[in-house]
């Protein structure tokens, strides 16, 4: 939480005109605008408000692919992060090379770039999205800092998308220059004069000297918390990822959980589900599976507050297991499935335990749908999604609960049997029976009681990081 939020101070929100004008009147800032696709929408604001000669060293656009490749080097796709990064690197290097000797002592140079695919006048169903970034010096002769974002343009008309692009570009520059010391405020300010009905920001990445203390995993969480995006993603090294790029032409396997902490069961669930998925997929697709662990905002806010330390503890543990993590605001499984199917053109599968399957068949979660539970299952399985179900040990009876003896409400039995017969719900019979006695909540209790028995219930990498960092109430070694 920012200092302003803690103090209850309402943040000043200047309009786009005022932001652009302030930047133009700031004699420290001088640089280049390079924009591909959707027009020169960001730089147009700076020309429009006046005083642009004091800010803009160069404005350019290399629309032709051959010309673009000649300037920035070849690239598989033109609306992608590598193209944006090559633009930022090339143009900022030119700024330093051409201008440093003349005005480097008093000027902080910047490069703003974007590469965007907006709605075509010809129509069509292509995705409307873009990559925007700024590479800049916070102070004269400083090392570069950088912010990169990925946006989805949600307006249905080209002119409205261009307008939204211009506004978010100005917001990004303004935030970089004047909110860099409060990155959480910077993230929030990206939507000034816009709404989530017009634009979605599903990735933000801070790097460089000015952001060396910023944890991009927290910033990813902030995007979802603020509603700027429904999902954000990072890998085991903490590098933020753009979901649709990661999932592009991939088969997806997702495990949802609390991961407080990761146990042998969590790892075995993914291992078993992956084995089943490999048997189902053709051999040429075996190297084309992305495995992801998912944390929902509802799970992270179980006490109605968001504990960043607890989130980072879970993120560190998942990282120790080499996991890529998705944070989402898709509590309902059918909404998660729709998101994943939208990102991927291959198979999508979810793995869950029997307790989660029981919740899935609870009608109370679908009261907001006109068609109730039938509508939810129709949405969930319409794109050939598969559910892999891991068994559960019933402590009271001592029996294993599998799909063979799973109990559902009488009125839902035929629906359950139908989904089983269609191969939509699949039993995982390749599990390790010795893990069925492990429950995450009991592991947490054992950690809090300093009972070392918990260490045999989690992977070694997990126990090491819990002990070393004193996570979840564990005593640190003296």
C-alpha cells in the first residue's frame, strides 16, 4: 500500500491534456516517440497541447514491415514484446549517441515506443492489443530505467481504440516521470481518464536502476487487485509474463490451490495429470504443454485483506518448485476455462482434488447464472476441456474417495454420469497412495507448533525455504 493510501489522501488525477502539457514544460525531459500501428496517437497529445519542441527530439513510425525490419531487425511478429524492446533499445541508443555531448548534463533522455494492432477498417476477428514501453533516465546522465506494459483494446470502434491508446500512453509517460518513486500509484494511474470497459492491462514489467527494489510479482498482483486485468502471470524467476504469449499454440494444464504451502500432493497432482494428458495428446504435441499453478484473488483475500508478505511467501515456494504462477480473478471455473481457451488454440485441462470437485457440483455457486449449474457446466466443457480428479482420503471412514464412489446430489447424478461417459471428468489412478494423508492445513499447524513432522510432507526445496526464511510461523535456524 502506498503512503498516500495509508494516510487516506486522495490522489490528484490531472486529465490527459494537463499531463501532456506538464511533460512538455518539463525542460529536463527530451526524447523520441516511435509508434507502429493505430497511428501516432500518443505523440499527437504532445503536439496538440503546445510546447512540444521542448520535449520531442524525433517522432517516427515504420509501418512498412521491410522498413521496420531494416531499422529494428527482423521479428516473427510485429506486435510483440521483442519488437517493442528492439525499438526502445535502438531509439534510446540514438538519443544518447546524438544528444549526450550537447545537452547531457541538463537533460534526462527518454524513448517512448508502442507497437499496436487496432481494429481494422476491413473488420475481421483479430485481437486488438498492443505493447507499450518507456526507456528513460530519471536524472541527467543516469542509467536507464524501463517500464513495459501489454494492453488489450476493448472498444469496438477503431477511433475509440486510438483514443484509448493515446490516453494510456500519456499516462504511462506521466507515471514514469512523476510516480516512479511510488510504483503502486503509477500502476493505478495508468487507467486515469479511462475505464476497464475500454482497456485491460495484463502485464507490467519494471526494470533498470530506478526500479531495482520493485518486485514485479507484487505489481502483477496489483494489476488484478485494481481490476486493470483479470489475470497476471510470472515465472519461477519472478519474470512477468503475458498470458496470451505464453499460451499461444500450447496445451495448458492448470492446478488451482492455496499453496500454503506446496505439499507432495500438489506436485503429485500435476505429475499424474500430465501423464494422463500425454497419453491423450498426439506425440507431436508432447513437448507443447504449459503447466501452471493458479492463485485466485478470492483465495489471496480470505480475510478480506490482501497480505503481500503471505502472497510473496507462496510465490517464493512455488518458485522453489520451478512453477509458473497465474494470479486470476476468475473464481468460477467456467470463467477460468473461457480465459484459457481464448488464449490457447490447443487442449485445456484442469486438475483438482475431490474436495474441489464437490464444490464444483454445489449449486449455490451458480445462483447468478440464469441457467444455474447446467449453464456453468455448458460453459466449462463446451471447448473440450478436461478435468483430472485426484483422490482424497476420508479420515472418518478411512476410505479413499474417487470418481467411482464420489457422491453428488440426487438431481445431479445423471449429469455427473454423462460427463464421466464423455471423458470430460477423468480419474487419476496413477497417484502415490502414501501422499493421501497429507493436508495443507495440518502442515501449517505443524509448522506453527514447531513440530518437524511437517518436513516429510513437502518437497525438500519447500522445507528449505520455509526454514531459512521463517515462513508461516516457522522458527528460523539460529
